[in-house]
């Protein structure tokens, strides 16, 4: 066994295999679709927030009924869970910071507000990519930041909040298409096992 | 006298310490995957290692018989699921194997 076996790479390969299904991409795309709907119907936005349950249900159900029966089940080490907690901490801090700025009205007083909020969006997305080793998310981070900028510019030019919603919709469509491409490749690569292999009856 | 004649030279003593059970490539792969995760099911290991069902089963049986891995029944979304994980003995054996291999490769170095 002269060939070098890198345990970190093995763990990373096992971890990233859980993103091969494109479900996360489609799920994030659906979140953006719901965001678009909320922005388009701004006056009833509060009631539409309930729609965010749709992407959550989709991801949970798809992982359960599409991914797990095909690639199996794995529980990762504590080290991997630490990274998840770190991500949770970074995201919570960023969202709380954003909420404080919004609720205290500080956001309107600050110069270059879109730039500040855009940077926060970028930091959140890049953190997801970094802590989850989900490399496609770096590209999505740029995409979301551009969508955010486009959204803000459109609203500033038209004065209508709903007018900028299409910017999110473009990102959503791109993500859903990428997700479906990954999903189709995943389904071809991992067909449903004919034999019941989840049970170890190896005697 | 004969035993001292057959004994490996002192320079290569480390080779004798290699765990043959782990040294087999397929089992080494299985051990490496189970070492880096908490537990995994049979299907996941099959895909990751590229082994066939029969091959994986046979290697699993050997590792299980040696007490290196254990089969755990867990409930995943209310359904029983068979998960495989390294035992403490297995983890220690894998660490010792890595150590021995590093020593062997170091001893075989031509530098």
C-alpha cells in the first residue's frame, strides 16, 4: 500500500457524496422562488411566509425517499458536526446583525446599504460553502449577491418593491436547473438496489 | 538456533507487526471509511468502496469476527436500520496499523 491514503480526503469524499443528488440546489432554488412570491405580493407577505415550509418539506422528503435508498445512510463524526455548529453560529450572528440593522432603522441611515446587506448575503452563502465543503455554493454566493444588487437597483429605479423580484427568480431558475441536472446524473449513477442490502445478512 | 535464523532482521522487525487482517486492500478500505465516520450502512459502504455485495459481506464477516466492527440496529425515522461501525478494538487496531505501516515505509526508505 505505497499509495498515500489521506483519511481527511476519504471523509470529505464521503461527505460530498451527499451533495451529488442536487436536492440541496433544488431546495435553495425553491426558497428563492418563495422569496420571489413574497416580494411580488408584498402586501400579504406575512401570510406567504408559510410557503417556506415547501422547500423544507421537499428537501426532507427527497433525501428520505430518493437519496437514502440509493446511496445508503451514514452518520458523520463529531468533527463534522462541529463544522455544522460553527456554520449555525456564523449564520445566526449574520442574521441577528441584519435584523438589528433593519428593526432599529439603522439600515436606512447607513451609506451604501445595498453593499452592506449584499456583503452579509455573500458571507452567509460563503460560510455555507466553506463549512459544508459544498463548493458549488461559492458560485451561488456570487449569483445571490448579483441578484441582490439587481433587485436593489430595479427597486431604486422603479420605486416598486415587486419589480425587483425577477432578479431572485433568475437565480432560482438557474439553481433548479443545475439541481435537476445533478439529480438526473445521480439517478443514473445510483439506481435503486435490486437486492435488499441495507441489512447485513452476510453469513 | 533455527528460530534465530528464521527471525526477520532487526531492520525489518516492523513488518512482522503489521495486522494482516487490515492489510488486505478491500478490508483496509472498509476500515478507513468506518474510521472517518461514526457509522454507515451496508449500501453506503458498497458505493464508497466500490465492492460488490458478496465481497463486502465476506470482508465484513471477517472484520466482525475479529471484533473490529460491530453491527448496530438503529431506528431511523421509526424504521429499523442496520448500521456498521468500528469498535474501540477496531479503532485501536487501525491506529496501530497506520503506525506500523509508517514505520515499515520509513524503514524501507532509500534515502
